[in-house]
């Protein structure tokens, strides 16, 4: 799939293909900002979960109404690098036995720099994982401690070097801006360290303080101000960080193709593009979501309940998407991409022009300088990306 033109998804050539997502909900220690479905667990609990995951893969594959070719696999979490080599082998071999995974499928796995070894990485590469996403977040030791990460900057560099030695030629590095105590200079330092490692892809996210996390108790709405805590960068500084990121990474050959994602040509994350293009996908594991035949369904989130589910229903739902639901998703997911959405494809998909449905909204945001129409596409401007949540909310019925 390397080198696949993004517009080929829009031509409908991949409607009989599907992406697979597998959720591994385990980590060494929960980070202070994390609201993902993840947490520490012992070896016995992890094996019980893997056994349940294997059963779910077999059962769901058996229920498929028609055989679809798998073009992407993404193993996320949590910390998938806590899987033993044997567990990872069982999962990947079961997937290949149950689904028609194309030979050049993109197979991604997330990992934490504090949990990988050279042997583990070589085995993952041997098993067919061909894209690695490394959760670096920062190359500043103090910022990593603030986030509650378990690794050091040196371990992050070592993880990249070990991955290269293991044969990985498609690496993503996750970075985070807006960390408490972070400055423009420390952000520039992290970006500089990242590009020196020559990754094929960088995901640069802004910190969001989510309810239910330790960070929310420390920094969230209504939290008592503690002068001993490092402060979160203000909105102006955070925006300057984002703008600098785009310019800096472009100068180093990493083109922005989505609000938070940058890649060398041909190394965009095809699995995530599938989400933004509403490509069908099937999720396995606790809390994993699926989109299939215009139905969305989500697995139960409770890990213990999930492990008891084999032979019964894993999912809550399904939710049958209405035509209006699909129009909304077409717009607010498609607009995440820097190329925007195709007016022609909207008309082909829904039988009406995008102007007849959203003309007033589009015109209003054009006047505000947040959207632009050109060459049959509608996309966010740089300012529109700054205010993307505001813009996208207007495309909801």
C-alpha cells in the first residue's frame, strides 16, 4: 500500500477492504494525563485477556457477511509492547488465519520506549509488523516526569536505534505540546531531537486535560491553583507551538496531512486515513470501536466483563447511522485532512451537492477565513485548524 494516493480511497476502489484495530489495555503505570482504557495488570490477567481477544477474532471473522481484504492492522493501547513475543505471535497468526490480509498491508504497533528490547523488536519485525509508533511525547526529562512517563529521553533515542537495527523502516514518533512547564524553547528542542532521528512520521498532539485524570484534579476546571505545580502554557503560546511545528517539520521533509500528523511522502498512516475517510474497520478488545456497513458498534469497556464475554455479545449497539449521521461524519472527519473534502464525492455519496446541505455554513466560515473552496475541494485554513472544533461543530445537524 506504500505510495497509495489518498484520493484512491475517494474513488471507491477500497470499499471491499477493511482495517483491523486491536486494543491492548495494559501499561506499566498510568500516565497522569491519560484517559484511555488502560491500566497495570499482572501476567495472568494479561494472558486471560489475550485468550479472550483470540476468541473474539475467530468469532467475529466467522460472522462476516462477506470476505473483505484487510489492508491495515493497528495494534494500540495501552502499551502493546507489554505483550510477550509468544502472545504477539498468537494474535498475528490468528488474524492471518481468520482474515485475508494482503501481503503489503500496513501493520502498525504502538510501543513505549521504556518497555522495548532489541530481541522483542526483531521478533515483531519477523512477525510482519512493518510500522512502529513510539510514544516519545517529549525529549525533556522534566516534562516526561511531569507527564508520569516511565522512560527517559535517552531510552527514547535508544528505542529508535533498536527499531532501525531490527529492520523497521517506517517509524512514527508521538510528541506532545502544551505540557505543564513546557516552553517554546523546550518544544523546539523536542522537535529538533525528533527530526535528528529521521522518522518517517510524527504525530504532534496538544495536551487535553480530560476529566477523570490526575491532571484534571490538578489543572482542570475548578481545580485549586497550586503554585508549586508547573503551569500549562497559555493559549497564545500553545498556538505558536503548533504553527512552528508545521513550518519546522515541513522544512525537514515531513508534510502536514492532518491536523496533528506529519509524514514523508508515501508514509502517511493509512490506518488512520481510513478513519478520516470512513473506510470500514473492525475493532477487537475491550472498548474497541467498529464501523461496518454504516453501523457503528463499540465493545464493552470493562476488561473483566470482556474476558468473560466469549460465546456471548462483546459489543454495545449497533448504532445504525442515518443519512444525516453519515453526512456529518463525512464533513467533520474529512476536514481533519489538510486536503479537505471532495465536493464531487459528497454528491456521488449522498445524491445532493454539499452546497445544498451546508452552503450557509461553508459561506459563513469562508467569510471568517476559516474555510477555503478551491479545485472542487473544501478545506480548513491555518486559522481554521486553530479553531477546528468550532468549525466542525457547525456541520452537525
